[in-house]
C-alpha cells in the first residue's frame, strides 16, 4: 500500500469582495488549499477538517471529491465556517471570519487515521459525479490507502480553541510514524493577544519538522527582531527546515546546513489568495520526491543540504507564482509545475 499525506485544519467558504466584481463564494482555508495543492501534485491526500451539514458544507464536500481528497470527518450539526475576503487594488486580501473549530478527540482522530489503512478511497470523481453528495467508491477505481507519511497543520486550526488543543494532540500521536509541517498564518483578529499567539505558535513549531511562515507572520508575532533572527530562534526549537515567503521579494530558507534565498518569479499578479499554500504544498511535494518525509526519514531531513534547500525554494516559489497568476487559490498541477520549472 502506498503511504498518504494528511492535512488537519480549517476548511471554510471564502466570500470574496473586490472593487471590480460582485461577491463570489468559493471553498478555501489555508489547510484546505494545501490539501488541494498536494492532490494536484499527484499525492494521495486525507483532509481532517470540520464542515456543517448545510449548503456551504456540501460545497466543500463536492470540492474534496472533485480533487480526489479523502475527507476524514463527516459533516456535523454546526454551521460551516465562512471567511469574508476583501481584495485591495493590488490583489492583496484581508479577512473577516465566522468560525466554529470544534473537533472530535485526538484519540478518535487517531483511530480514524489508522482505520484508513484498512479501507479504500475513491479516485477523483469525474465531472458527471462531482456534484453528487453521496458519490462513493463505485464512482471510480478504488485506491488503497496506506500508512500516514506526513501530517500538515496550521493557520486558524492551530490557533483557535477548542480545536487547536486537539490538533496539538493529534500531532503528538502522529510524530511516531510521520513527519510534521506547520504554518502559523497568524490572524490577529482571531487571536489578538500576541503573547498567547507566540506561545501557541512555538508549541507547534517544537512539534514540527518543516515550518513555513510569511514575513507578515513574523512582523506580527515578533516585531522587535529581524526575520533572520526569528528563523534562527525557531530552528533552536527543533525543526529541520524553516522557510519564509516574502511576496514580491521571493523566499528564504534555513536549515542546519545553511541559509538560501530565492527571487520571486516575474509574473502578472491576478491576486495572492492561496499563494503561500501553493508554496507549502510544493515544498512538501519536493521533500517527498527527495525521500525526506516520514518519521523514518526524520534524521535525513535534518541533514538536508543547501543545494536541496535551493531546489525546494525554487520549486515552491514557482508554484506560488503560478497560483498568483490566476484569480483565487488555484495551485498548479504536477504537469503545470514541471513545465514551468523547465522554462
């Protein structure tokens, strides 16, 4: 059985407002976008995020099936979470949230993950079935789920209580078999207490092997020190790799072996929604291609070279550029990314 990658965190519906178009609703949330990015890069993906038994929740379920992503959790009785995004003239998004982040216990989630090794998951639904709420394995050839190899967490799902504590417990259990990645994607409107947000972020960083953040995250969490100083401080907490995205200035990364930078690729920006999530997905995909994911490869990941780091940054930056060249969170497919890297 092939191993799978998993993402735990929020999925929600983005209602996007701009000065040039009517409001549009689409499925989003940083962890959801990472899951889609990984699926488009041809990985088997399991997504652990709650949704309501309502129109928006069914919209999320259809999106997961259309991408061939296995949903770990069924819909529940609470409303689906909503983010209202406003785009400024440069395409930068600001958000307001209506959220419910309540999860089953860490033990129950662990049992659900383990059960996947004994079940099958449906392949991506074709267009004729993508709108069916109850599309099942008969819709496509069954794909056997294998052991968990890597678990990604972050954003609201790792900050907002009560679910954040559950996510922490899931990571503690998953580390025995899987490597862990984390993206704080800090939202001060949801956790206004900076000291509390720092504490929470650092508890997740100490559990993770791969960290990604943006310069916005670092400026909000640690305004008193430089980006490089924060990267070095985070490395002291235990991860193998810290990457930081810098928007039009590119990205940078730090490992035990050293520091590397990557310029941004020149593109015409449509908007930046989901760009960091595409960067994260491509980072994990590249590390997997280097055989550096999974608990058995944790020490090899800690020894990642600066040349390998440069490859990770270049690939991830190219994925983010493709995403930013089109409207909304639209991560590249494996073919699109491969072609862009060859050009």
